[in-house]
């Protein structure tokens, strides 16, 4: 199964280049709230890097059947089948499925590697697991 892996979150400097590149790729916007990878500061001031682990909870809860796993193990949203209900956004245990408006389909990490290429600290990689 292909997925995005965080090699060493301790090396993250929270520059947000990964999040900017993701938001730009999906939405042509530099708004990091639209990114499928999230960088946050924990209460102890360390940085948390959250990325989709391809658990499939979104697919199991999609009533329209719009989310399915491809041959590489990536859960993909079929925008033509999506009814924009937001159920996948609600059930994502990591809060990583992004829906920018109720009348638009959501987006999720597809392990494309754009964020990994943008990371100056080289802490992200797309791996087969």
C-alpha cells in the first residue's frame, strides 16, 4: 500500500511549505487550511505533522460509494459520484479530509508526493507499506 510517511516530525520547522504545496495543487490557493497535510503545535511546543494513513474509514462511511481504494492502496474520492454530504470529513479520525464549501466535493491525500518534494527538511516521503 502506498502512503505518505513522516520520517522525523522532530525535524519539522513548521515552515508550512508542504501544506502550501498541497493546497495549491488541489485548490490553486495558498491557504494552508485547504491542505490535506496539517502541521500544528502541540501543548508542549513540539510540532505535530499529521498525514493520511489510508485507513479507509472515509470509504466505509461514504453512503454514496464515492470513495474506493485503488490498486496501490490509496483511497480516492470519485468527484462524479460524490454527493457532497461531508460524512467522510466528519469520520476522518485525523481531520485531514478537506471540504471547502458544502456544494463542492472534499479532497484527501492521494500520496502524490507534492508535499514531500516541497519540504526543505526532507522529512516526508511516499512509501510502499
